[in-house]
C-alpha cells in the first residue's frame, strides 16, 4: 500500500475566474466564485488544503496539444483576433479574452498539479474546480474549452509512471476531447456518461465508439435518452462503471463532475437532482478506494445553472473528497444566500438537497428489453465488456 502524507487538496486561485468569455456567455466565471464562497461558508474548506496552482508549461501543454494550436492561443490573448476562427478560437463558443493563454494554462496547471500530488502521495484526493474542460481537441478549442486540462493531467500521470489511468466523465456532454487524445492508447480508459448525441452537442459518444485499433475497448460511451432522471442515470453508471474499473484495475481515477445533467440546466435535457449528482460523487469516491488504491483526482466541468446548482454540487464534491460529506438537509448558509440574491436578483436554494431520494438499481436487478435506458446500457456493455473479459449479459 502506498504511503499518503498529505490531506485532501483543492487547487484554486482567484485568478481562475479570469476565464471569462463575456457577460452573455453561458460559461460565467461567477459560478466558480459562488462555489468557493459556499464551500467556505459551509466549513468545507476547513478540512482541505488550498493550493495555489502553477501554470502548465509549454512542454506540458504539448503533451496533448499541437505546437500550432498553443501558438495560436498565445497570440490570441485579447479581443483583436475575435472572428478569426483559427483553431476554434474567436468563435461564439470560444471568444478570445485578455490573457487567454495565461489563464487557460493556469487551469491546466491546476489539474496537473492535483494529479501530481495524488500520484506522489502528497495528497489523498485533489480537486480542480476550474478544470474539466473536456471538449478541447489536440489542435483546436471547442465547446467553451481552450486547453484540455484533464487530458494534460492524464498525460502527466503517464509520464510520472502510471500505466493505467481511468477517466470517468459524468458531464451531460460527451467527453470527446479526452477520448480523441487517448483514442489509441490502451493505458487510459475513458468512460463518458452523457446525453444521447442525437439531441446534444457535440454529436459524438455512441456506444460503438470503443477506441482505436491499438486500444479497442479503452473508450466507453454510455449515451442516455433526453429526460433521463436520477434513477435511470444512476442505474446506467452502476451497470457499467464499477465493472470496468474492477477489470481495468487503474492506478488512479480521474473524474469530471460537470453538473449540467441537472434539470435546471439551460443547455441540456436530462432531469437530475442535486441528490442524484451527489450520489454519483459518493460512488466514484468509493470506487477510487476499491479499484484505484484510493487515488482520486476530481475536476469541475460544465454546469450553467450558476447559482442554484453548480455551487451546491461542487461544494458537495469537495466535502466528499475531504471525507466529511454534507448531510442533504443541511441549510445553505444565510450569508451566502444574501450574497447570491444581491448579485443575481434571484432567490437561491435554502438547503443542500432538492428533496429527492433516488434509488440505485444496478444491472443485477434484471434487464428490461422494452426500456430505452436498458437498451442503451446493454449496447455499451456489448460494445466494450468483451474487450475486458466481461460477459455483457451477466453481472
């Protein structure tokens, strides 16, 4: 058993809120400010070591991104290049902003630092709230994402000596950039649970996408019908993820906690509650200990209900990471609620729950052939389980 000398860590600096595409863009950096304010108000950060991240170096970025793309980002750290669309920069999804390279490399450095600390044993678990920018491709920005911090961190783990890295992405959108980066690398297992690509960006992530010729079965995609709620989503996760983690035996688990699966999110069509999202974080924490020697690196991701959802779920993830989970009925601190109301003019939630009580029914409870959810789960199991020596029709 490895020796862990450090506590749980959160890699954070207020400069990360400079990732700012403008006031009308869904990726509003205030969601990060509200998250850290709520975590402090709840006392979550009392049991966590806060670490100011260092920017990823050019060499670290080049483990994932092309020199041409990194150069383009460096040259577009202002508004003068808006509309050029070179390498996906200057588009409505990814407008340019001041100090773009500096801030996006800081995000990549935060997630890489979290991964390095967990791998070395300096931290038990680590969280990068500004990270999870999973759409960025090796040669292009995409889907609100510039540098792909989770891919940079996973590549850094490989360089540090890891031979098996598992990446689990519960964002409502397919983790296409991470999948593309490691498409033909059997050392990285990418598992993405997302809304059906027929109804949501980026239009990829079907069950038949299983990895390149040298890594078949290393890409796992579980595409779920629009309007899926807590029960179906949790059933899907529990019917695929732990089985593959046990078979793959990763040395470290990297997870992306995009919370745009929530029913209030304005950009997607799933129907989850805070409670379902919390239960997924609890399960991933448990599986890190069961299958990855306790090494757990977590990030933020998507999520555009910036006051009602994002701060609560990421505070819950941080509390889970620290080993001090927050009881669902915990009141949201009044000082935080007042701040949100003054800032947004809306009434914020008053508890750390939506009042839901999801029940997990895993695959062992039986396959229902007429159920669209079970059809999707079975399609994924049949596409990838045999590559891991697993029987897709039995648990």
